[in-house]
């Protein structure tokens, strides 16, 4: 929670630089070897939990704003964020209203405004990134998706909607290029899908469907050294993978 | 194009009632017996073509705004609109800037603001709806998707993005309840998908995939009276259909 002086300065700066009534929230899912996490900020002292979020500069493209916000709040860079929904309930910022409404008159108070928030999500390998909070606002932590703290505002609903969008995406777009090693076995890829969907999948159906997408190529090499029959190794066929990212899977009807 | 007096009145009213910097655009696709159309507005006299669009009232949920805008601009009511993307390039409203910038000083001129626009789409039976333009702005017409007039602003890109979203939706959500008769044959349903995708589909793959979704039930009755072998009749299993609308198709991995 800001002091009155800090609030006044923040609001005056915000009014000058940002589009009013519009915010951005980022849901960054992290995957590594069968574990799913999500990146959250914890306000210092207050202890309240939020998604990383911020505002759009007056002349800034919204995709640029989303990446800047994520960088400022978490130290994360160059993450491909996917827009998934705008949350536009007029009551959604009410907790902000209540928190700050007595500290500054409404006309000067950025936080008593209504904000529509544009939701973005990403899925990254959490092992490869080191979130670092900015100086004044927060700690920045990977939290277990199955054991989340209580989130402020409507951030729990935003996170749930992002997870639904990610799960739907598995049906029409490829996933995993930045998460899998260069070569992987079908069971390793299946583990990624099972972790995102939080359910066990049938091995044969999974293999048939994945091969049907036309984004995998099978290596001449087998994986050596295991106790079982050596499994085939696969890698992503990048041209098809990227085309499917843009246009969705083709020729499946 | 508005006169200076009309513009002044419009802008003063808009500033009082609407959230600044946010607009809504609606892409309404119409289907009937193998034809796809899209609903466009033509400005009177000017002859320019636009998607139906408008603004969000200061205390209005954005979904309510989308339906109100569509109703005001086209006479269409009770259409389920699906949010699909926010277009946030800072230059996207440039044609509006240029059109009105000399008529009013920027501080009074609503149209020289930057607008992010929230895109919504719907798919309806165009045979059942009679679009009626509002009194002052436009004609409202179903246009052939394959033979569109030139659209102003970035509306051609918005329409293209909506069509891509609709086509992707076929992979993860059901479609057609408000478009098909109560009972229909598999080739009739296939025709709907072929029209949306604008391509011929394989009969057997289509049937296998549709049945796999678990949203159809087969009637005891066959369709009688044709020259060929009587085909099976199907209807939608509404409980599963509605669940899949909310959560995407299940159990497909």
C-alpha cells in the first residue's frame, strides 16, 4: 500500500503518461519436467498476491506494453505473450477503489478509475528464467498451480480463464518448442500435455493425434541406454510448427 | 461525414457518457444454406463501408456494450457475441484523425483520440434476421464474404482476424445449433463446416470427427423421399453441446 505522498506522485505521473481506464495483466505459466507453476507478485509488507500488471503508454502498441509491464514487474524479457481476453466488468477494480478512495479526491486518483484489463498469457520453462522484482513494489515468485495463495481483485478469475485458454490451445495450435529439448520421446511430450491438462492421457490416442498434426519428425536414432525397448526420438518440424502457430492445425477435417 | 455542428454535439455527448480510448467492433457472419455473408454498414452519401461499432458507457459491462452497439447500429437483438481480440496499434484510428482533425480542436475532438477496439464476432442465420440501420448514420447490408467492398480504418484486418478465430473455433467448440434445423443429415452439417472453412472436406473423416465430439445423437428415423439410400438424421445432444461450448471438447486426447 502506498503512502499518500507516493500515491499522489504515482497518480500524477500515471495521468500524464498512460491511457486511462485500460490495464494489462500477465499470466505466465512455467513448466519444467512435469511441474506447472505460475508467476505471482507479493506486495511487500502487505503480503497480498497479484498477477504482474500495469498500464499502456499513450502512444504504445498494446503488445509492447504487455512485454514492458512483464519486464518491469518481474525482470523477465523476450517472452511471447498471447492475448486471450478483456475483462470489462465495471465492478472489477472495486478493491482498488476501496483501498485508495479516502487518500485522494476521485478526480486526482488514478486508482478510483474503472479499468478494463487486457489479459495475456505465456508458457515458459521456469528453470531457465530468474524472476526479479522491481525496486519498490513486490516479490516475484513461481507458485504451484495446485496450491495458490488468495489473489486480489479478479485475478483468480483471470488466471482461471488463462488456463482454460491454454488448454483449448492444445486443440488447435502446437506447443512445447521452447519447453522440450531438441530431441524427445513421445512419452516425454505426452507428459507436457498431461501436466497442462492435469489428467492422464491414453498413450495410443495421444501418439496418433500428435503425429496427425504433422509437426513432428522422427529421428533415425533411438534413445539408448534405458531398461526398456529403445524409444523413437522426435523433434519439431519447425516450418510446419510455425505455420500451425499462425493458422491452426490444417487438414484435420 | 458529420457537419461541424453535429461533430461538436456528438463529441460533447461522447465525452460525457463513454469511456475514452475504447471502442467496440462487431463482425456478424451470416450463414444460410451454403452461403456465408457478413454484416456491414455503409455511410449515407459518403458510401464508405464499416463494421458496426461504437463505444462503452462509463458504467457498462463490455458485453452489454457490444450487444447495445449491435442493436443500435443494425437493429439486431439477442445475438451471442464472442470476444476475440483487442486491436491496439496506436496508428489504427488514423483515418478518423485525418477526417475530423481540422473541424474541432483536439481537446474537444473525440475522434482525434486514440482508440483500442475490442472485437466481437457472431455467426447467425441471416435468413432469420432483418438488419435495420439507425436513423442518422448508415445503411446496413449483408455482403458476400468473397466479394467485399473496401473497408475503412483497419476493419478489413479485424474481419480477417474474426474469420480466422471462427475457423479455429471449429477445432475446439461446437457450432451450428442456431443454424441447423432440429434434425439434419451428416452431409448437411458437413456443408456448414465446408462453407465456413471455404474448402471441400472428406466425408468419412468429417463423420468420424463429428461423432467423436460426442455432441450428436442419431435419430431412429431415416430421411425419406430422396433418390438415394435414406441417410440417418441427427440432432444436437444439448447437454454435451453446451458443456463443450463452455469448456471445449473433452476426452479427445
